[in-house]
């Protein structure tokens, strides 16, 4: 099969007919075999009934219905598990992603050798202050932390080699950072394509301003997990050791000053009256706690069931 389209949706019943017809036309025009996996993430507007109706008209449609709303990451993960196509395309169901971009994104995967191609909505039809500016700031932070030079981490239109989506696990709210998860799993050829952004035709957006705050916290989380999940001591031990020796050096300076004053019969205030003394103690205590935290993290990591789980690409 050429393409698997994975489409999570929540209360998008009005757009599903048009989306199905548009995708079918593009696939037919380019002679591509495909499956259309729609994941109903707890809709209450009849979206599931519409998916069942579409399946009778288009046998390429496959549907999954969640009992309640679990979030986009959960929907994508379940869709990824079902996907059988050589190239897997994710897109939103609100008609803001253009299916006409799919053939070129597939070509970039199959011919140019990319593992992942992310869409870049260079020209957006979203409100400037509530979406565009926060999105630019968010993407700048994501590039800085992850080292992946993408302009639009949030774009739902992405293409993956099948091995990529089978080699990662999407959970929580990590759907924004699939490129980061893919890179940490060894899929480093990540490209970008400028895609056309459509104005929302039906319904309302399901995301508010809180997604940018949550997104930044998730960015810190995924950065930590991908870099230090198997070696927590490298982070906590290093920071803890530095803080401990910083505090110890400050105490040493205080002690030498006190000894110098006593030797030369000079008046010097009590050590306990010195603010630096308490800062030094605090640094040593926090440093010790961080070091112990890293040590405990190592113990947990070494007893994890997947501590020796590695992804093998080829074997001969």
C-alpha cells in the first residue's frame, strides 16, 4: 500500500464528507493506493455515524472510536499502530490541511530519502495575536531546545516513513514533538515543505492559549526523556556535584577569612552572621539532594524492563 492517512478528529462531522471526497480525488488522480484511518476522539456531534457512512461509500476508510476524549497524541498512537502504508501521512480533519500536498510529500520520502517531512504553514489564516505570534515564539523555543530546524512543529500535516511511526511511542501531549522523538530514535533525515494553509470552513478550534504553556512544559519533558532517560546521573549528578563544590568553596573562603582574622588578632563577625555562609550551606544541601536523586534515577533505570531495548535497522 502506498499511503496510510491517519486523521484524528473531535466534533468535525461537517467537514468529513468534503475531506473524504478531496482525499479520494487526489489519490485517484495520482494512481496511489491508500487507507484512510479516522480516529474519533470522543466526539459528541455524530462524527462516528458519519465515519460509518463514509466506510460504506469508500472501502479505504477505517475507523476507530474512543469511548471518551483522550487527546490527539493517543489518537495518533492508535492510528500509527494500524497504519500499513509505506508512507504515513497525518493531517487534521478541519480542512485547513490541503490534501493536494500529499503526493509531493510522499515523493520526498520515497525518492529524496527523508525519514520525516513536516509541513510549514508559511502563510497562515489564523488570528495574529492569539495564534500566529505565540506559535512563532513556541517554534523558536522548540528549535533552540531540540536542535531541529523546523519552522512549524505544530503543523498537523506531516509525512513519515512507516518505520518511523512504528519505532516511536506518542503519549501525553507529545504529538507536537514527534520530530524530536523520531530524531532520538535514530531517524535524523528530517525535512520540511511549505504547505498551503486553508481557512477553517466549519466548526471551531479545539485548542486554546493553554496549549502554548503546556507545549513548552512538554518540550522540556521530551528533551529530558530523550536525552537522559537511560542516564539520569549525567544530568542530576553533574548539576548536584557542581552545586556542592560551589557551596564547599564558599565555606572554605569563609573559614580562611576567619582563620586569617584570628591569626592577626583582627575583629571578625561570627560565621553565622555571614550571609554567604547560609548560601553555601543551601548550595551543598541542594547539590547533595540532586546527586542522590540522580543515583536513585540510575537505580530505577537499571531495573527498567526496556533498559536493553535497542532498535535494529538491519541484520545480516
